[in-house]
């Protein structure tokens, strides 16, 4: 089974600073990888996804992630944090298990943006 | 399009009571999923349905049952609620083309407290 590890359950950055949220995966096959964002009291919203077309993936709200096969990583970055980026972020890997494609989620990283 | 809708948004139960969480999607997706979200544990799959008429257990199925009523609707039932089932429940759906590239779309969640 595949797994996802998100290093750092809580990350704080100052407004305008670089955001870096870490995600490492384990997979025996080329993975499909996703980043989701969850704002308070809401469901999950897709930020971006890696589907093997390009290693640098751009998403919504200025976020991007780079797939590095040698490091089994898919870290999420944003050059300049905004107060509205405060949320919880989840990395997930897609795998075929049972009769359907399933997502395995990391435990999440809570991002706090300081004024 | 409403996407994925869930009812109710909030629910308080007493131990031993039963209830059904409702989920519907209007995106003509084949696959539907039920997750629970607990602090520090990410999302864990309870049950899923690869297509109309099929259901399968996920990672944490004990204490739950599901029904795929039709292509649009997928309900989750707690027959005898326990305090350990206090959680936030999310329904999601996805298409099945794209060989795993398809993201899942999430509903807004149901916040359940069992006293």
C-alpha cells in the first residue's frame, strides 16, 4: 500500500514570506499526487495535481509543487504568503485498491500566516 | 452545478441512537466515497462505491453501513452510535476515466457529536 508523510503538522510564516509544505510518498509505481486545501469548517478543495505530464505543477492561488522522483517528494510552495492562505493542507497519493481508485492522505499541515 | 452536497451539516446523537448521513452529486461521477476526519489523522476512508450497485469497505468500516441508492446518491448509516464515532464526515466523488488522474470532489462535511 502507498503512504504519504507530511513533515510538520504546524507551519507558521510571516505574510510575504515563502511557504514550503513538505510531502513525501511511498509508491511502487509512478504515482498520481494531489494537494488539497481545507479552509475552516469547509470541505477539501483541489489545489493542484501531478499526473506525470510535467514535474513542476502550477495550481490555484499562486501555489506550485515539484515532483522529484529521486527524493519521492512533492513539496508545495508559494513565493509570498497571504493572510488568506491560512488553512490546512493535505497531500494525497492515488492508488488502485479494491474496485476503485482511492486516495491515501497525509495527516495534514496547518499553515498559520502571521501579520 | 451544486457539486457534492451533504445533509445534515451538524448532528448531535446520544450513544446507541442511529442516523443516516446523506450525500448526492450532480457531476455524473461513477465513484463515491465516505471519509471521516479526526484531528491529526488526516482523512480515513470508511466505505466507497466504484459504481452504482457496488460498495466496498475502506480502512475504517466498523460501525458503519452504506447504500448506493443510485448513481447520484450514497448514504452512510450509523446503526448504534458510539462516542468514538464523533468526527467530521466527508463525502466525495470522482470520475473513473483518466486512469487515476481524476481528483475527488468533496462535500462540505457533516459534524457529528455522539454523547
